[in-house]
C-alpha cells in the first residue's frame, strides 16, 4: 500500500489545493543529527507538525469524519463532540469548520492555555474539565463529552480513545508513508502512546510488511499503559498526576492494539521537557512536549543497548512547540515545576531590552 497525496497537481493547471484539508498527511521524514550524535544507529523523525493542524491528529480527524459522512451518520447541521487533550480537538475543529459542522470539545485542564485558546479560535465550544479525577467521575472530560453528546440533538461523539477508526487512519496513512520513506529499511518504531491509535495503526502496517520491525511505546510515570502491557492488569496504584499532555492514560484505551507493540518505556515530565527544548536548539525543529518524550525514550533505550550501528529508528514527532509556549518553553512554568536548577537555568538565552 502506497501513501497517496490528497492534493493532486496537474500540468497546465493552477496548482492549488481545494482547501487546507488536502494538505493532511505525507509529512516529511527528517534525519536527526546533533541530538542523537552520541547514540548508536540512525535516527529519523516523522515530523507531524507539517500537517495543517500541526499534529498527527489531523489524520484521525479527517478519516473518522469522512467515514461518518460516507455512512450517513454526519449530515448537514450535525454537531461533532469529542474528548481531547488539545491536539485532536484542534484537528476536529479545523475539519468541522471547513465542512460546516458545529464542534463541542471537552478538554482536560492539563491542556496548556495556548491549546485551549487555539480551540476557541477555530470556532469550537470548549468545556474545561479537571484533569486529576477518575475516568468515571462525572466531571472527567470523558463523562462530560458523553453527557454533551446525549444532550445535543443531531450530534456524533468521535470517542477517539475507543474508536478503532483511530488506528485505521494511521494504518492507511502513517504506516505506508514510513515504509515508503525508509524503503522498507526501518528496524524500530518509537512512538508515544496516549489513545494508542498512532502507534497501533502504524505498527500494524509495518509489521505486516516486516514482522521483525520492533515497535516501542513511550509511556509516562503516573500512567497505567506499560504495566498493563506487561501484566494484562490495570493497576490503579500506578496512577498519579503528571504533566505531559497526550501521553499515557489512567484507563485502557480500546484504540490501542497492545499485541502490535513489543515493549513500553516510561519517561519523566522533567527530562521530556528539557529534551524537547534541546531538540529545538539542536535540530531546529520546534518540538512539542511529546516529541521530547520520544527522544528521551530513545536515549534511555540506547543506554540499554537496544540499537546497533545499522539500526534505522523512526521516531514519531506528534506535534508543534507552539502549543506549549506557556508550559515547557516558559522559564517561569519550568521553574514553578521545579524543572530549572543551577545546572540548567541558563539553558534559554536571556532577553536583553535596549532602552
């Protein structure tokens, strides 16, 4: 299966896409150089911020919505409801705006103010819900979205955490793109796991081409995914608050195919934040928080001897640093979390004001 561009150009015609949605997918694969210079192997970032909504979630938004249209579930005047940590919501709001649907989003309070403002700017109605409550708490963004769906006539609930179309979107796009871009030479896929759709769908496709491709999921401390993968049990004692958005879960998402993932590695909030900032300074890629998490995971895996000199490792960079200006790219926020100390406080160049 070859990834197909949505925007088709023709000779002797004005070469313009019909709308911004045709720019979704076919994101570049970029070799990482400085941030991985002391690691063994070859490392490549699948830079999903090149999607028009600046994240991998554009892929599932367009796929799920167009499938609903094809089945007649979405019609003129419909409202789309979703649970989101920010990126999926932005993508759904973008697609909804262009296609003419109303959009209602239940968002975790852990989402950065930048993300929430972006959702509103795209015309979405936003409900901000407390992050550190159980999934079945009526205040959780899962339950709030369900309630809003039930209360809103003519609405559909995307439900990305339990919607298998989440996986299918990446099986049909991200996987084929990576296989084609690496000419089938990929040996490892390392990707963050939240809903699990990105890693699962991509992994399924790659393993169908070559079962030897090793797939490693990145999880957060405070999340249940790694232990569930290893034991098959949801251990609520694993759950505690953490800061990374869009990574890990306090429930088991139905959109995760754990059988397609070989192993998980956990990363800390602090190391992931600093690594994201370092990516921006070394590779010139303005990296989101989960981009830092996936590179941090690769560093830990390298320390464990996971890679060889001929390894071709693809890292999925899920989103863009602009979503985290008030968080990891803010020294004030970093200091408030206890992430800045005497050894790294000069990490960001100081501002000099000329008067």
